[in-house]
C-alpha cells in the first residue's frame, strides 16, 4: 500500500508513466470510464479548495468510482477534537483512498502512517502540494515538450507557497534547469529548499525582486498568490499583496513561447487582460490536474 505525501517519492520513471497515462486518458476517456467501479475516494479537506477537491472528485467519477468526504473542518469530528490519526483510521473503514488537505504541515503524513489505505497529500500548510506539481508537469510536457533545459521564473510568495516548493523539488531532477526566484525580501524561498533541494542537486538559481528584468530569459513564468491565510499580521499582508501584477505591458519583453502558469486561485497577480494571451496556460493547467489525479488514483489503487 502506497501513499503520496511528497513529489520526490515518485521516481522520474513513475512521473513519465503517470504523464503517459494522463495523455492516454485525454485521448481515450471511454477506456477508463469503469476502471474504478466499486471504489470510493474520501476527500478530507480541512482547508478551502476549489480545484484540488473538485478535480479529485471529478477524477474519481470519470473513473467510474464514488466519492465521500467533507470540505471544511467544522463539519467533521475534528471540530470536537478528533485527531488526524483517528480520522485516518476511521476513513480507512469507509473508503479505498484518501485525498487530504490540512493547514498543518505534516498532517497528511500522520494520516498516511495511521490509515490502511493510500493517502494523497492535497496540500499541507506552507509545505508541499504534490498533485499540483503533477498538474504543472503535464502542462510543461504538453506546452514545451520537455523538462530539460528550461529557465523557470517563480514569482510571488516563495516562502509559504507549497506549490513552488513541490515544483522546485520535481524540476530539480532534470538536466539544465535554472530557476529565477522572484519575490519581495520577506517572501524569499526558505533556506531548507535551497540547501536540501537546489544546492544538493547542483541547480543554478538566482534570487531577485525584479520581475521585468528577469522576463526576457524565462521559458516558464510561474506566478503565485500572496496568501493572506499564511500571514500572522494583516499589515504585512496589505503591504505585500500587490507586489507583482502581471499585465500585457510586462510581457512585452517576454519570449514568444513563454508558458505563463499559476496554480490558482489568483487574486490580483495576473491581470484578466493576460487571459487572452496565447501564452496563458493557467486554466489548462487546472484541467490537466484532473487527468493527472485520475492517473495517480489508478496507480495508487494498483489498477492497470
Ligand atoms: N491550486 C489549488 O490548490 O487550488 P485550490 O486551492 O482551489 O484547490
């Protein structure tokens, strides 16, 4: 029985296999429509979500399975003080696989240590978001056709941005990848990501506050939201929230084949005027998340 807590748990071969399955699902959806017949996915969301929860649910329905769960902590017995460990043990009696989002870093790992069914980390605090990275990887594969030799700009909240931490972990395993880390001073990438991932993998990176200065060299621009819910102090959030707003003018010096990504939700950080730019990939990226979650469910349930 296998869970997915951190993207690094998947080998490059397994990532390729998940991408191949997702591409096959896109081409042949009918072939997969009963693969999970009789199986149940439990979505345990202790934090708000639109894409991750609903794409997991859509994924299971499109595989012919069923879904149960809750979308807020207040409607579960955690509101009465039940632990994550006990919750995981209980849900193992009712479902075949769990997708869990939790504001506390490490909560899905605790769940996986106590469940008797696979647990997927659907985002834990400011730590990791491996299935968002699966969506990101399929988007990069479909748009750029490769993972090697790409310069990736990550912009916004690099400190608490779990999608950024997981994407760096995944892309640092490919040859010739370079990161441009664009953020305000207060939201720079945590030092553990630099030492444990970037330095360990010998990855080239630069840190800057200047989005426009970095723009011409980027193959991928990954924008992120300044996350109000991760700040302890409203004053700091208000000061930093509009640090970066991508608009058509800022894209004037960008490559013609730039891929503009964002895990969504966005607030102000990408102007809606950018949505019609053919380089905007963020809505397609969210759709790709459904296909990759379908592939992941099949893999973790051991269904060919
Ligand atoms: N990208 C992402 O995790 O979106 P949600 O918070 O809507 O699930």
